[in-house]
C-alpha cells in the first residue's frame, strides 16, 4: 500500500509553500457571547508545514477559535493575520477565508445526502466545458484525489449510502480540492476507526510536506501525540500553553486540559461475576454478521472490537431487536427469547446507548427530564393512567445529580448541552429504567477527556452493581482498560476472543485485520 | 433538605427567563390583545350574543383541528380530512333518512367507517412507508369517489329535528357545541400532557428513531394518530351536519385550509414534536374572532380568504424564523 505514488492534485505551476512561515496568527483574541466569554485573550500561531493540535475540554473554546479563524464568528477584539497579512475583521467572512485558502472539515457532515460523492466534492466548483458541466474531467480529478489519499470510495452513489468513514473521506477530498493553505480538521476522527485514522494521518503527512498548515482538533490525545508537531491547550476560553509535542507526554497534557492530575485513567476491572445474563449463539443477521457467539455475565464488561465493515453496530442492534436476525438464538437469563422490537428488548432488561447520540439517543426537542424518563414513562403512573410528573422529575433529578450532570434546569433543552453531558443523559435513561444489560455503542465518541473518564468510572460502577455491559469501541486502549474480555470481529465474523495476557494491542490488531493467530 | 431545595430550583419550568415563557404563550398574548382591541372599538363585537356565537361557530372546526393536531404532532399530515367530513355527512344522512336506521346506530356506523379510513391512512404511511401527504391524498380522492358514487353528489335532507341539538342546542345559556368542545379539549389535554401514550406522540414526532430505541411502539402511535384524527373529524362532521339537518358531500370543501391555519396558529410545529391542545383551541377561536370581525365590518368572503391566507403566511414565517431552544 505504501508504494503507491502520491498523485499530484495541485494544478500545475503552483509554488510549494515555504516551510516555517506563519500562516495564521491570532493575537489577543477575545470572543464574547451574551453572558459568556468563550475566548479570553488567546494567542495562536500556525506555521506552514506543521500539524498543530488544538486541545481542551468541550466548551474550552477550540471550535470557537476555529470559527474565528474561518470567519464564521467575529471576534470581539483581537487581531488576525493570514499569511502575514492583517485581516480587516469587520468585513471578514467565510467567503473571504475560503478565498485565502482556509478550509475546514467538520465532525458533523456537511454533505448533501441525496447527491453523489462526486458532485458533493465539486459542488460550487463545477468544471465546465462550454455551457455544460464536464463530468468526465471532474471524475478524473476526483479519482486522482482518491488515489492520492489511497482510498477507495464509490463516488457514484448518493452519499447517504456511504459509511461514516467514507463520507468523511469525501469531505476531506472536498476540502483539499481547492488548493488550501490551511486545513482545519475539527474532530474529524471522532467518528472514525483506527485504520481510517491512520489513513488520515498519512494524508496529513503528505499535505504537511506540501507546506500546508493543519489545525487538528481532537479529543483523542493519543492522536495529538502521534500526529501533531505542536500543540495549544485551551481551558475555559483561556490559553494555557503552546509548545512542541515532543516535549510533552499524555499525563502532562491531561493535567493541562482539565487543570488537575488524573491518577488513574482506568479503575481496576471488576472480577466478581454472577450468572450469565446474555448469551448469543450462532447469531446471523440479514446482510451483516454471521454465526456470532458471545456471552456476558453479571458484573462483566465485554468489548467488541472491529474495523469499519465488521458489523458491530448491526450486531448490537440485532440483539436489541432493531435489526433483522435470520438465524441463531438469544438467551437472556438462560431463557431463549425471540426479541421482536426494541420495546420488547427493553422489557427484557436491555438498554441501548447508540453510537449516534444526537440522532438516535436523544430527542433534541425534549428537555432533560423527558429524555431521561422516556424509556420508563410507563413506570410513573398515578391511578394506572396518569403520568406522575413530580415523581418523574424527581427521578430524573436524582439520576442527573448522580451523573454529575452540569445543567441549570430539568426543563432545559438537551440540544445545547455538551457531548459529554448528552451522553450522560443517554446512559441515565437506562439506569433509571434499571436495565440489567447495557449495550453501549461507542459511548465516548466525540466527548472530551474529562467526560470520558467519568463514563469509564460509570461503567465500572455499573459492573459493581451487577450489571452486564457490552461495549463497542474503536479505541483499543479503551477496550483493554475496561473490558474483561474482548471479542474481535472481522467482516461480520468473530475472529478471536482475548482475555488475560492475550489482551494486548498487538493481538487485537492482528485479528482486526483478519490475521488469525488463534487457529480457531 | 439541601438537596430538596436544589430539586425545586432545578425543576422550575421557566428558569430560562421570560423569553421562554413568552415564546410558549405568544399566541395567547396576541389573542387577548386582539380581543381587548376589538371590544374597545366595536360595540357589536362585545355583546354576549356575539361572543357566544363566535364560540359556537369555532367549536366543531376546533374539534376537527384537534384531530389534525395529533397527526401533525407525529410529523405527518392528513389531507383526507375534508373527504372524511363529506363521507360522514352523506352516509349518516343516508343511513337515517334513506335506510331509516335509528340515529345512534347511524352514528356508530359512520364512526366505524371513519376509524377504518384512519387505519388505512395509518397503515399506508406507517407500514407502507408512504409520505403522509401522498398516502392521505390518495385516500382523500378514493373516499370522494365512493361517496359521489353513493349519492350522485346530491345532498340528502330530512334529518329529524331532534338531531339539531348537537349543532344548535343550548344547555342553559351555553351552546351545546361549546360544551362538547370544552370536554373533548379537556380529555385530549389530559391525554397529551398526563399519559404515557400522550407523551409518545411528542417523542415520535420529535425523533422517531430515538423514540423507537427508547422502547416506544412507534408504529402503533403513528397509526393511532390517524385514527384519532378520523374520529375527531367524524364528530366535527356530525356537528356540522346537524346545523343544516342535511347530509352534504360539499361540507368539508375548503375546511382543510382553515384547519391547517388553526393548528399552526396554535403553535404546533409542522415538523412534529411540538404543540399543545390548548394552543389549537386558542387558534380556532383566534381565526373565528377574525372572521367574525371581518363580517361585522363587512368584508366579503373572497377578501376573507385573502386575509386568512396572509395570517397563515405570517404565522408560518414567525414559526420558521424564531428559534426556540
């Protein structure tokens, strides 16, 4: 794979940018929203040819800073220089920043779902032949970009049919199409798997060599250490420190981010198990996984690892009654059950924390209380018909407090809460329902370090209360740190189960890629 | 005790400030302002008779709008409503006048027919995964065809006088339709605000996938909304029929527009998941007051359509352009 020649995507004649020159300079930037100071006197410099990691908790001001740089937000005071030229902030806009060669790729998709990947890449910048769109030229150019990124994505189908990682690649292709000087990657990898992330790193390296400056915003500190040359830490809108990545390590970084030291990332895994709560035998899902066996006991966390296309999410949904099962058996508490719907699954004691918390986990029109109590509404009854609103609010309040949720009112809409707080509500739904088996699909996706550790602690607490947890995660470290056993899937089949001494990154990675050392 | 105090603080409805309060009750504030304004300027408007008249005229359209409210709340739309009105009216009169069935039997029969239409609508949309606009447009035309085949388009008159009570009777000073509307609105308000089923409508309309994964039977809820709509529409249609004592296939023509205006006026989000029964009632009264005032001032029918159109546009514009968080 490595010996494929990078293809030049640049139009001929464009000079390679000089390395080490400041591309973006932000000086004394303050950004005030009504009642909040999102950025307070922040300085930031991005040099050509470097990848600059921007880290901080949710609400620390990373995205706000990025938005100031691209002109989506207008800073209240401060100065901005692009490529050495001062910018007139009063007239600065996204349009101008694009003309200056600043591109941004968001975590949330900004693609048009119904149209093809090809058109998505070129939308607004169609190539013309006379009065007509030159599809052939666009296709060739798109193919070159994909080849350059060493990715194989079907650009002919509407992007809604593409997988998350593939869509992310379409977004990236769109961003590097226009000869950008500066590329801002805002949580790009939050929804990606390890293999795809490595791919992104490789692309970043190539772009760096061409003299581009890259601002890399991520919650995954490992990525910052792996991929970035320099870093800037923000905390509560204030600039904490900038420096070279080679001078720091993870604990130091964490300390700067959350303003305190974290002694233990992962608590000792619970080793006291009860009976088998959930068992799956020979489960085969329509157009997805085949012949899956797994079991999880009371007090146990099992992990499911797998790359994109391993059908982990489908497996979880099938157990939860939301994906068609064509063959196989599911046992809960030793009894065989035919789960017909999520409703049925919930009655049997299952709870699902879905991977897309905004579209699957929460109702964005609802407040905290209504979201938290939604799976349990039938439990708060007065005279068997009427809702007991007070008891409902009390229960929601108790769980929100237990979760250390930061909120001012139970009636508060969930839309504006941070990712970590939203995820806490999704988990609280099932704690309130008193579910026994928690199916968690990437529960720490896109949430900050502090909130991640809180989720880890929560998972640990749940096991000590005798709950069983099935944890899907793209982060191997997380799986190793939290799970008693890790099941590894490859293209819909179970490759291996690791526990004890075999539970290492190396062993898991081999199975992830379909290399089986187990002889199973 | 500390935590109890904290709970009280955090479960206060409008801790978000007066803005949230204003957004929730904007329509009511506008309505009251309008009433005061009209009462001050017009001596005919503020007579008891006129007020009771407004209430009576608004009643059945309000009941029908409450039906559409449930469908819109679940992020669907029922276009077949005007046909259900025509169907109920003509078949009811047919059963009673032509076939000589007792009134209560005829009522049960037309109710059953409406329930069937509601189920068909629901199944087409929920199981058939048809866009509700298309699915109900189809049933609208099919029903229309059927009742025209049945009646030839002619009205059937000669319903017994006693049936007139439903649409024009009085209990003491209060017109019966107003009482009926108030009772139905009260029951539906309790249903939406104080029962699990009621909350499910909001959950389905707000985010159907999240609702499904939270264990709500989204298919049942979706179909039930259509059935509820058909039943309420049938009640409204019977009331309208009783006013003239004749079955008329044209009874529902042009009503859909008023119903939509009322539902949206009442603060119901067209994308589903937001709205209240009380809002629909206020919306119906709102529209009726404006119609009434226009009649008093002497605006002709065609201009009334124009004014109503402008109102709908204004309300939808406000709804689409104010963010509620």
